[in-house]
C-alpha cells in the first residue's frame, strides 16, 4: 500500500491533491481499522490547519480549516512537534486537559495518535488517527510505518506549494511584461500627439514645475531657471514663451558662456559702424531683435561683471545704447534667464551684482535633475526614439525591458542631454524593431582632493548604486549592500526610496 501511494503522489497535479489525500487517508484508516483520520499543517503564525479528513459512516470528519482554540493542551503539543499517544480516553489525559476530556466524553472518543510530520524547512504538520468504538494500543512499528504515509502526503504538499509559488512568479513576470508592452504602446501614442515643446511628466516634482510655468507664462515677469546642465532649461524657457502673449514672434536665444568676452556687448546690445576695429557695418543686438518678444539668456552667471549694469538697466528701464552710439534705444523684451550656478553665492563672492541678482530672482523656478524624476525616463526615452526614428528612417516598436531597467537605475550626471545622446547612439546601432540600449563610457573619475561636480544627493545615490551592484542588489545579509555601507537595511531602503533608486534585479 505504501508503494502504491508513493507512486500515486509522485506525479500528482495540483488540482488533484485534495481528492488524492482524502482517498489515501481513507485507505490507511480502513486498512488499520481506525474510525477517523486527519492530515494538517502548523503554520508559521502558530495556527493549526486541517488540510484533509476522512471518517467512517456515522462519524463526523474534522472540518477542514483552522482548529478551534479551545484545546489548549492539545494545541501546545502539536506546535511543539511532540508525538501524542492516547490509548484509553479520557483516562490518559492530564488533569489540565479539561476541554479535551469533555470532548472525549461527549463524542465517545476512545483512542488517538498524532504523529508529527515535516519535510525540510518547507512543511511542518501532523497525521492523526482516532477510534470511537474501542480503545487501541499503538505499537512503535505501526507508528513508524504510518509516519511514512504522512511523509508521502507532506512531500506532495511541499511540491504543490512550490509549484504554486513558481506559477505565481511566472504570472507576475507575464503581468509585468504585458504592462511594459502597454506602457511602450502608450508612450509611443503620447509622443506622437505631443508638440516638440509640449510639457508632460509623470513626476510629481516636475508636474509642480509645469504648474509654475502655467502660472507665470502669461505675465511679463522675469523668470530665472535654476538647474544642472542638461536638465532642460532651454525647453522650459521655450514652453514659457509659447504659452505667453509673445508667442507669435520667435524667442531669441543667447548663450552667455559661448560668446567671446570681447564681443558679448555688441552681440547683446548692437554696435555702430566703426565702433571697434573690424566693425565694418552697423549691427542690431539681440535685445533689439527680441523687441516685442522674449530673450532667453542661458548661463547668465557667465556674464562679465562690467556688462551687468547695462543688463540691469534693460531690465529696469527697458533701454540701452548701441556700442559706439549715444542714442538710447527703447525695447519691450521679456527676459528668461538660466544658470546652473549658485548666483546667491556668486553675489556674496563679488562675482555677480547683488542688484542684478534680485532683479532676475523675481520668479525663480528650480528644475529637478533627471535622477530625481525617474518616472519620466521612459517618456523622455520615447520622445527621443520618435525624434530619431523620423530622421533615421527606422521603425522602433518597443524598448527592451533590460534596456529600460538600465536607464532607470543610471544616475544621469548629464541629465536629459545625456539621455538623448544615449538614445541617439542606440538608434544608430539599432537593427530591428526592439531597441537595445547600452550606456556609453563610465563617468569620468576625478582626482581625489579636487571638488566633484554634482550635488550631495547625486554622490550619495552613486555610492549606494555601486554597493547594490556589488551585492547583486541584495540589501540584507552578510554581503548585502547595507552591510557594505555600514547602515541598517531599513535605513538603506528609506534612502533608496528618497533618491529614486529602483531595484530591477
């Protein structure tokens, strides 16, 4: 019978477990002449669950589910994994088992054996038999053979649980895969509908920036955009201009860091013929060209100190003189300035005029770096894929899941500009409808003792990501990232959430 049961349970399908277990308990019960049999499990939380029960006609089987808590003595024995052998009930019960004794008298329960069963670390349970018609002796060899039946069933339970976990894991993988496919399709659709300078975001921080843009765009207020290099300040300036009443005229852009110091005044304010050697003709400056429109002064912190009073006059009075001329020119220009420098500190250091700083700082908008808005990485990636698909004539249907995971965990020191470059390189190498993205060179390591670019949060994020990569993204344990960093796992998880570090493996 044991051989037969073993072969039946060896390849048992999950949906056949309950029926097969009930049949096996009935066979053993009848073979050994018992009246009732039961198989159950002791859960990690201490609850005792009956998984299957069988009884002869006229005797009620145990109800499948949690055993009542009335039998304190019996439950304590089960949780301790002790063998319970009761040959004559209720006489064999200790005095403390009052509820158990009452149960035996009321039901006519005469004898009982309960055998602890365990399979590795995955299952801990019991196999019980009872007699209502007569007292019974329980020989040791009979108990040992009966225990084999329980182990056969327990192994089937362990396999069933393992199969269920595996099925659940595969279902989750499929769910995530389907979700990624849907997001890819959605983002492609969104990108097709958005204008080049349309602003959209899934990041709460950047959505707050968009709201500020909407509030200030219709006014003529000077705007100061603050953010790291490559964080999208020019795009935001364009969005402000296109949402303003000056949108019918093009926005004039000036990069103050790109103009030679000897020519920046004439470029901004214009020059007369002969104003300096090589000035062969009169030339209108950028402020004249921007009259009635918007001028975007990028890298305003690089403007030479000697030219700052002239810019301040334009902001306050709307007037200036061309280089080499005494005639005052009046203009109506809305100024949007941008910088990746700390202008307040530059003012304290004497490198930037205090009055000009306060004139620019009327409505400051701080752009979060890309690492602090990881929710936008998939959307921005698809914007660039669409851009390069049109120019390169390549049709991309989706971005691979591994590539998107790589993009999500990168620290992006170059921000959106770096992301665009990475996507462009991937598009050049693309040979099919699925885009595979690989990051380029590693970030440049600067010599120790020299100041590093970036914020403290960026440095912390990079340090944490490296520790996670070394540990295979394992947080806890002897070789986990928390141990490497010398902090508690809960502290590391909190920092990962704050810095937008997503575990993908």
